[in-house]
């Protein structure tokens, strides 16, 4: 009896051989080359040559516009490839991309969603043509679409073509993701290499060793001024917003001068209570006042033969401005309770984030002291004015913080771009604080763009809250009262609406300013400052 199943078995074996050949050759391609364009095109070539799945194309989203376009193809002309563009959800290709499901069009002529966008109908075979579109996906992420034409009346079963296409789609997805990873990694290494080369070309004797990082024109201009006056004894006034690195510049000036081996003493004039400013600056003798159980040298004596950095000099009370001016003129100080003066050899470097000339015009800063301090004014640029330096600063602080916290955290190029695009109203100080938070909260060894966005959004929210006008208190409507943990309200700008609250508090306390300040949740210095700004005087008793 004749075995009629023999031709069928031969046919099936031939089909299996063809499929195995395609898969084997495709895998071999992956091992030989990492060129995405070459490997994907050759896989499409194999599908066409051995299986009759023609005009294969891989459609990928444009990284800038999101529009789907043919990135790789076999059997299409350059004109047809250029026409192959789709919006997400448009046509069969667009729907497969958004839906993530394989689409099988049995007859392209009978399917209204088939657009003939890339290949016109007259350029296809006259018989019935099918179209198969399969998503390229990895872990639920849709990265593209693999599409092929197929003659419907073929000896090969459609199910077998689907099976081979699925294998091809998996291999193509692997190639695309591998190249995506290589490009990202290469870009990161190139960026780090540029930063390393930049760091290695810097002489350690330059200002980079003082923590001043960057190479923008504005920064170089400020550094050049520091370099020019470092060897002189001239008083330098550093001007700039809070957080621009005034202390670093002052220390760099000191270390570049002949006084480098003598003390560098920093004084934050705005942080010293008004009644302690004189004793802190000039010192005191034993018994000079209650609690003075011993003698103590002030900051001027501590900085003798060195540099005294007066930060926030615009916050000095007017009475102390007179005494500071005298020290600058006479080069001697007198401790509280002492009978004789002590000579001091101190170079003054002052700094402020305020407009001293405006304070002079308002009567809050002495004109003669302004001239004494403003011998060499050096303006420090805000970080938004030197955006090209942000990348260098990020690398510098990441390395510094990694060492300090025993971490090894890096940053992605996308995250770096987010940081360089931020306006940084708090300047370098804010940048460092943000990086410190990112390193401490980083879940992986690399800071991602998502983490940077979350921290910057939190920063912006906090700034908006600080800048918003405070809500009125129920007890004294015009005067805001936000108590801190110490019972003193947070700082808010002086407003004309504060006048009535201050007057009411003074009336309730019979002119006692200490009790009135306590009633409003202010320090005595904050209270006196507001009285001075608004010209409020207490009745003499």
C-alpha cells in the first residue's frame, strides 16, 4: 500500500529546515556584529529570502517628536522608507505600537485601516496581499513594530510564519536595546572622560584646589581680580547673591596672599546678637560686665597678621559701623573694659548680598565706611549666569559627597541635563544641598532623571512657600506670627502692615520692647530692625 503521507512529511521537514536556517543565521549575525542597522536589515533579508515575508520594516518612535518612522527595512526604496511615518495609533502600525497586540491583515485591499503609506498598492503583487505587524517589546515597554508583507495563498501555514516572526521580533528587540544601552553607556563614559581630562589639566596650585570650580568667563573675571589684588593689603569687598561662594573666594584670597600662614577668621555679622557684636569683634577684659569671668580676645586679635572675613557686613548695627571704621583707620582695637588700645595687623575682606549704596541712601549704612570697604569691589556671578559650570560643580560635589558618605553614586546624562537646566535661585549652596539629598536618598548606584525631578520639585515647592505672604495671626491681624521650635517666628520681609501690630504690642507692654518682641514672636533685634525701618519711636518714660 502506497504511503500518501510521505510528501507531507517532506514538506514539513523542509519548512522546519527553512525556519531553523533563518533562526540560526539570525543568531550568528548577533554574535558577529553590534551594528544595529546591519544586523536588523540582514534579519529582514533572511525573512524575505527563505520564508517569503517581504518588504520587512522596523518602525521606531522618533526620540524628539515621538512620531513613528521606518528605521530599518529590506525591499523598500529610500522614497518608500521616507514616507513610512505614522502618528501613535494611526493605521495598523500605529495601533500595534499603542496596543501592544499583533495585527494580521488577511487582505490589505479590504482593510480600511491599512494606509498604503510606505508602499503604494500598484507596487505590490496583483494577487491578495496580507500584512503582519508584531510589537517589539521588553518588560511591558513598547519600543517599536516589526511589519512584513505576505502573499495570502502560500504553501506555508500562517501560524508557522507567526512563530518565526515572534522569534525574529525577540532578536531584533535584543539588538535595539543592546545598542541603546551601548550608546547611553558610551555617552556617559565620554562625558566622564571629558570631565576627567578637564580636572587633570588643572594645576593644583590654582583656585580649583580652594574649592572654586568652573571655567566660565564670569568666574574667570572674578578670579583674575582676586589674583591681581592677592599680594596687596587692599580691603576687598565681595558682592553677590547668597550662596555664590563668597567665603571660598575670601579664603582663596587669603591663601594666595603673603598672609597664608597666619589665621583666616570668618565672622558672620548677621548671626551675632546686637548686644554682643562689640565683645565678639574686640574682646573683653575680666570683670568688664556681668558674666565676664575672664579675659577673651575678639576676632580682630584672633586674626592678627592674617585675614578677617566680615560676612554679611551690611547687617552691622550703625553703632558698630562707627567703631569698625575707627579700627580700619587706626589699625588698633580696645577691648571692652580695657584702658589701653592694642595694635592689630589685619587685612579685611568683607562680603554682602545687599546693595550697600542703597543702604547708604536709606541711612542704614555709613557712607565713610562704605568707601573704606569698597576699595576693591569684586562681583561674584550667580550660578544661573555661569550655567556651563554646573556640570563641573556637580562632578566635584558628587566626588566630595561620595567620599564623605562612603558611597559610590554616579549620575545619568538625563539627570545631569535636568540639573544644568535648573535656574538655581539658591546658587551653589542650593546645588550642593540638592546633590547631598540625592546621594543620601539614591536607591541605586546611579542618580536617575526621575529622582532629580522629584527633588527639584520639592525645592520649588519650598521656595514658593517661603516667598508667599504669611497668613495673618488671629491675635494681631497685620503681623504674621509663625513660631519656630525656639518660640521665635521664621524670617519674613518687613511690611507696612506690621506697623499697627508693633504699635499695639508696644502699647500693651507700656513701651517695653523686649516684652513686645516676645509677644509678636520676634527676637529683640528683629523687633528693633522693624522699628528702625518704619521710623517707629517709643515714648520716653
